[in-house]
């Protein structure tokens, strides 16, 4: 029985290793972008800089980016925007007193975390909208039920920073109604290595989370292509 299962393990290992490489090939083969890149979300500006294409000047586009921030993770460590330089961010909002939706979103994200917990390019970020109650120790106790990997951060901080990051940075709702009720988005956001929003997904939808999984792979391939271009 052991000998019969060995080839299956080899096939599974080959598939795991081959998928990211295949996506990278699709993006880079023969210098053509054969896999459609993800869109950019948020306001855009036309820059004064640009490049020429067939003799015509094409201005660069300045895309919306997350601004600077300073927060604290569930282990009491300081986390800033610099902590995510050259990393992809999968961002969501919650609070520990949330009865149903938050637990469903985080349960779904735990499956995604298990896929990418060893990937150095991907960071999972869950931000509380009730930082006055959800201190680092409270977050650590809450997070334990989801068995987070080392790259999944549950973050708290001051209310102004978190709400500004939600509304002005990630362009989603975050509002305190009273001590027990909050208005917040159940969306999960994919942010690229330059802190630009590349996707929105319903955290309660497994269909959307499967799409997020695929688009994380696409974005990883895009980031690898940037490195490849920089080398040459």
C-alpha cells in the first residue's frame, strides 16, 4: 500500500510546484502578457512623467496607495506600512465581539492562510474596528481559535489610524455606532507590493475566496516579473 501511494505524492508535489511557475510563464513567455493583470482600484492621477511608444508620449498613471500607518499585532509587536514593503497584503476587518459574520470571514481566511503560511511574499492582515476593547492580549486569545500561521497578523491601534486606513486607504466603511455595534465592511482586499488595491472579495463567499486565491497567484507572478525585469 505504501508503494502504491508514493507516485501519487510525487504527482501532488509536482502540481504544487508547477502551478506558480506556469502562471509566471503565462505572464512572461516571449515577452507577452498572456495572463490578464489585475485591475487597480481607487482614484487615479495622470503624471507629468511618461514614456514614448511609437513616437507618441504616453503619460504615466499614479494609482491610489495606502498611506503610512503604525499599529500593533496580537503579540504586542509594532507593525507599520514598512513591514509590508515588497509583500502582498490580504486585508480584512473584524472585531472580537462580532457574533457571526466576523467568525465566518476569519474561518474562511484560515483556509487561505493554510495555503500561504510558508510563502514569504504574502501577509494576512485582520484589523479590528474596536481597538479600545481589542488590545493585543485580547486579539491573541481570539486569534488562537483560527490557528494562524506566522504571516497572519491581527492588528489593533488607535481608532483614528484604523478608521482612516479603512476609509481613505482601503476605501471601505468603518464606523462605531455604540459600544457594542460597528459598521464595517465584510470585504477582503488584495493589496500589491506597492500598496495599491488590486481586488475586493466577499469574505463570507467561498466562491470569492477561491477567486482571491487564484488572483493572489496571478499577483505573485506579476511581482516576480518585476524582479525579472529589474535584473535585466
